[in-house]
C-alpha cells in the first residue's frame, strides 16, 4: 500500500458483520485505477454505536461512508440532509461528508434500476410486480416510482410488518402521485398470477431462493404467470441463478440476476464520493463474473 500518504482520504463501510464484504476490494481497486488518493476500509459497528461512528467520521474528516445492516435507520437519524429516496424510506446506505455537512443517500434502488438498464430494461412507464417489503424491496419500490414506473404491485407476507408495507405504499403515493401502488398478500397465488400476467417486470426482493436454506424455492408458485414479454429480476445473488430465474428462463422470459445490483449501487456511491465514474467494466470482470 505504498500509495497511502499523509494526504490520503478515508472512506469506509460500517455495519455488522462486515468481514465478508467485497466493497473494500472494489473501491480500492477503482481508486488505484483512477489515481484517486483515497483508501476504503470496513468497520464493524453495532447499531447502538452508530452516532459515535458518525461523529468520528466528522472528526476524521472522512469523505464518506457506506452503511449496511443493521445501521441504516440509525445512520439516517444523524444526517443533516437526505436525498429524496432516503427521505421517503427513512434509511441511508451512503453518506457524503462535505466539510462537516452530512448528506444521506440510499443507492440500493438506484443500483437495482441501473442494473436493469445495463441489461437493456427501463422502468419508466412500466408496470412492476414485486415480492417483498423489507429494506432492499422498499428501496427498489421507491426508486422505481421516482424513475417513472406507471404501476407497482407489492406482495408481502401478512405478518407483523404488513402494516408497515401498507404505510410505505402510502408514502410512495404521496411522493409520486402519478404512480399507482397496490399491496397484496403474498399467499394469494391467484392474485399474484393475475398481477404478474399484466406486468412488464417481476422482481423478487425476498430471501426466497437464497443459499443455503431457500435455494430450492421460488416466490412464484404458478408458472403460468410467466409470459414471454416479462422481465424477471432477482435481488438474491447466491446462487447467481435462482430457481425463480431458471423457471422464468424456461418459460422464455428475459432474466436479470442479483449480482449486478451490488455493483451498481456501489457505482452510484462512488460517483457521489468522487464525482467520477467507477471503471465498471473492469470491476465487473474482476469481482462480478458469474
């Protein structure tokens, strides 16, 4: 690391756990490639220590910080300003420090939409059905509405969090009145099939399909929901091809796996920190090969 000097700027990831994260490798490679005098590290920060970490960010005059679970909501409360999406969601995953003024952004949804664009798919004017109401799902729903989606049908398990999903749908309607937003019970297979049949894009933003416990499962039970004009995208990235994507591909749908979302949300954050474009093709080749 002979490139670190007394002038090197510090960026970091905070969350817990963070030891498995690929972000330091991706960012440090990009800084080196572009000749930028920054270094990126990961700090294991529990939720109750987030205010201390944010204060330290100011003290060390760090340029910015990525935030992962479980710190996103706590970090949001420490911001001076919020992006439109972060304001609706009440969570941040990217913090930019401009001389002590902290602006919180959420780039998960942006990353998801840019990954779709990378595969030739636009959300503007489209109807989207999406399974899930958690953090990633919410970020995607909000960004899709902000990016001009015509209609969003959200399917979530009718559990203790269902009311929160309904509330978030109302927030999206208030922020983007021209977007129609509906919430349905994930267990209602007939309704889900009906909505997917009239959709342009279907998104799985649940953990169903993920290794090691759910890889033999799919949120879509009725395979007649798949039609050849449908794009099916998954946020699950391990395995790269989930049961959902295999079923969709077999039915003639275009499919988009979850790995690109990680890349593209990082691309958005990189631009916010540096004002420059991450060397996407090289990063893709090195860190995101299937």
